[in-house]
């Protein structure tokens, strides 16, 4: 069964693999316990950028000269998770493959699995399942910039292509499901279309041009529980009923886009804006270009929408990264995920939209809230705590402490499935008046710190409770002696040897492995062998590149850049000039607070090699000193002694002057960039070439080499572009890692 894009046949679903890996993502082994039957328990630790670090548990049967068969993986980490079959099946995806856990039988089966330990860089792709879990959408990647939008029928594994080529991203998909799962909306080539999965898989669907909703992006449309679609085109708000979709598709030239409800005061931009509507469709909230939120009331007869409030977002204590809107009994509530200016840390806050925008609740290190099927509750993660709030009354429904959850999904209206650091568990919320904790039921283990053999069974402990592995179910359950009321005794002492073998770790010859497990026979002729032969294969040296970021005039993409660097665990170097410091002092402090390196790109953004300027060494030295002073005045910190001239244009005199001031000059790959606007390219007569972000990434990939320095702008140009490189930073990073390169800090690359 194919579930996501594959780059190597037989490997894990939903992953992108390369031929090499990162130096800091080496495989590390730990010998845990060897029983009298020569069954060895050991863990494998990996830390791929963009995914949590975890230890996977394996069991292998030792033989005289090698393991008798490939060791078996007996934990399953939830890098990505979907709820299928109406909550009866939990699908878990990670670098090792795809597995499905049955809630009916408490069993786990792998539908596709890597044959070897994946030492290559791997990034699990996103998927979007229907509310009833019968259908799944995902992108089957063609290249680093685009892929096929695919619809899969869960029960049969059959797939259909919805769109041959859409922009590829590791984030959310351009898909929105109807609440009843009978229909979905998707974006393709600047328009929004609808599709009915059941009809399509029965072969009776009409052509795509007759299923068009209208021009725009997936942000142009929104479902309501009653099966209505709200669609904004320009400044007009339309309503389309789900049961009228085919009729309107066939006769759209005559009947238009739907029923026109209202007109907004200004045109809605679905590329840089988003909107949400109340369940009854009487209110709409828009967010425009991360700067202004507005609340509108929709009139009963067509007329201009009544603006109930406009709320500037520029006064927040950080840069906004994501939004959502919910309606309580007291009105609209806007959730904002932001990155602090002063601390460089992420936080999430709920704001009530009334006469003014006021904070209802705020949390640190928070995940995006997910709403229950009945739309009466929301759940989210903050640190190591899982919260559930009553959406109508905006009160705490329950909280569960103790384990970091990386993904959460509602299973009905009273329970959630959570993919945690140590386990995948069901959290059943308490009934009214029954406290605020609820019940946590562990379904299987996702990662292990300690494990041992006990009375012939594999046991591990979580939160003071012992769990046993069931070989027939390939899953874990609470130990029976504990459920009967017996106390928890100490874990048995682990052993690394028995009468026949001794297992130990030592250095690996393969640089992709931090160490290797070796087995030594203790009876008969002495034989020593590696548990995995590939750990002793000599691998080529790691090639390294560095990412640098130019903060010159504006900061539209800075928050996205900082968020992606944090997620991938990468430290970037930001070249900041005086113009940026003067225009964006808060954002300048944000860069420093995030822990990235701050360097200089002079005090001005003017190209110093044009005929307009007559410069000398003194001018360069004074300009560098001025930039240092302005940076210190804004942040209280010091710039690293690295610099480059505006637009990377410098002559030998400028370089020498910088060197005399103690600076190291940095040259970056500059064959193409996103500083070129459509207008520039048009007026240049063909001398200047415009490339979108995907094309820039492809050209960069073709030119990758050891020691390469890759620049990314954090702001927009004066002019028009379809997209920017910072909007696809996740793809840029993944492209580099897929190609077998390590991304290191610039000072390490330069040896400074």
C-alpha cells in the first residue's frame, strides 16, 4: 500500500531519504539486556533535524557468527499520526515506516517498513484525513518544489490524483474536508475545486473544470457544520450549499459562484490573508498580512458587512506565526502563535475580540489547538501538559501533566489520542463534576529509556507503571501483576552476557554511526562479529554547507525563518544592516534573543560599487563601526566580526578595509536570488532573470558543493513576486539534507 511519496522502493512511507546523513544525526546504540535464550534487547537513538529525538527498541536473536534474523523493532514513535476508520484505527508514521494500531484488538501491524535502520535524513510527510477516517489526502513528491496531490481510500489503499502539480510543503496541505466527509475542497493552480471521493472512486466524477468553486487559494474557502461553504472572491462573500455543488459547477457561467451574502470594505487577499466564519455564518473574522484582524457581522440582506471591530496586531509582544479563530458564548476568540521579540521563545495566546482585543489565556511552548467534532471543546499541548478547554464557556475542562505530546487527535467528543515522547495513549476526559484529570490509557510505547527481561517477558516502566510487550499483538499492555493490586517492585538487573555470548558497544568504522554493537561468543571457538555489518563499512566524509540570512530593509519572513531554524535545530548567521536596525529594532532584538549569530552587512543597503558612490577604505571602516554602534544601541549586544557588502558586491579595497577593522569577509552563492522583482526583470530587457522560490532551490541544488554558503533574505523586495525563498525554507533545508550535506554554523565552516 502506498501512502506517501517514496524515493526508494520498500522504504518507510511518507519519508524523503537521501544517500547520506548529518554528522550530528549519527545512529547511537545502547545494549540493554540479554536473556538466557540469547535474545538481545537494544535501543537505537537518532536525532534527525525537524523531528524529536527518541530511542527505538529492538530485539535480536544472536547466533554463532551473526544474528539469526534481522532484529525486530518493537516500539513505534508517532512522528505523524492519523485517526482512521471512525476512530477504530490509529495510523503512526515515522522514519521506520507506517504502522496501524487497532483499538478493537489492541494490536499493531506495520503496513510498510524499512528493511534496515534508516541512517539517511528522513522527513515524514504531512497527510490530511477525512473526519470519518475513510479517506486521506497527501502529496506524492515529484521534486523539491512540487508534487501530486493524491486522494487515498483507506479501506482498499487505492489512490486517485486530484492535481498533477501543486507546490510542495512539509506543512499543512491545501485541502479542507466537509464535516460529513462526503466532499473536500482543494487548491490547484490558483483556483479552488471540490471533489466527492465516493463518486470519484466509483468512476462517475465529472471533469475538474466543472468542479471549480472559483479563483483563489484554499484560504478563500471555509466549511461550516451545516454543510455550507463560505467563499470570498475579491470583496464579495458567497455561500454555497454542499448539495448544490454539482449544479453550480455545471452552470457556473449562468448562476455564478453562489449566493452573494455581503461585501467587505476592502478586497480579501487569500495569498496573505485568512478568514473564519461562525457556525451559523453570521460573523466573519479576517487576518490580513499578519497585521490587522477584523470582525464583521454579515447582514440578512445583501449589503456591506458591519465592522464590529478592527484589531492591529502590530502591538503584540512578538511576531505572529499562526492563527485560528473560535466562537465562545461571549463571541469570537482569536488564537495567535507568536515568537517573542525579547526572549526569542514561542508562545500561544487566546484573545477575545470585543471592544478591544484582550487576552483570555496565554501559554508558553504551545501547539496549535484542535477542535472536537461537536465544536464544544479544544485541546492543545503546552510544555509537558495536555489541556482541554470548554470552548463555549472558555473554562478548563481537564489537564494532564507528565509527558510531552507531539501530536493530538480527537477520538469522539470525550477522548483524545496523543502521540507522546514515551507512549501513544488515549486520554478520556472526565465527566462533569469528576475532577480535572481524566484517565490516561497507554496503547503502546513510542520510545524507551530502560527495559529488561522479566520472567521471560520484555518489560519497561512509564510513570511508575510497568508494561509488557506482547509478541502476538506486537504491542504493549499494562503488566497483569500491577492491575491486580500488587505493588511495583524494582526492575530486574540488566545483563550484557549469558553463558554463550557477551554484547558490548565500541567505535564504528562507518562515520554515520556513533558506535556499534559487537557480539563475542563465550563457548567453543572464539568469534566476534558486529550486530550490524554496515557499521563497519567505511563511509565517505561529510560535506558541509552553511545558511546565512540577510536582514536589510523589512522583516516579513523573519518569524518564519526563526521558527524553521528552531524546528530543524540549526543555527543561522544573520547579516544585519543599519537600515534594518533602524526600521525593525524589535526584530533585531528577536534575532539576538533566538540564539542565532548576528553579523554585519554595513550601515546601508546601497550598492557601493555603482558610479553613484566614491568610497575609500575610511568610509568602509566608519560604516562598519557605525553599524556596530547602532546594533549595540538597539540590543545591548555585539556583532560577530563577519561582514559582507550590500548585495554581496565588493572589491578588493573594501575587503581589505574590513580586514583591517578585524572583520572576515563572507562570499555567498549568489548566482540567483529572490531580490529580483517581476518589474525589474521586465524592465531589464532580459538581462535580469526572475525565478520563483522553487526554481531557485532547484538551481541551488544543482550547484551544491562542500563549503557552500547559501543566502536567504528575510524580507520582501520593492516590487512584486509570486513567492519568496523564506516561504519555502523547510524545502530548502530538506533539499540540502537530502543531498547528503550537513548544515553547520558559518563560523564552524570558516574555521573562525
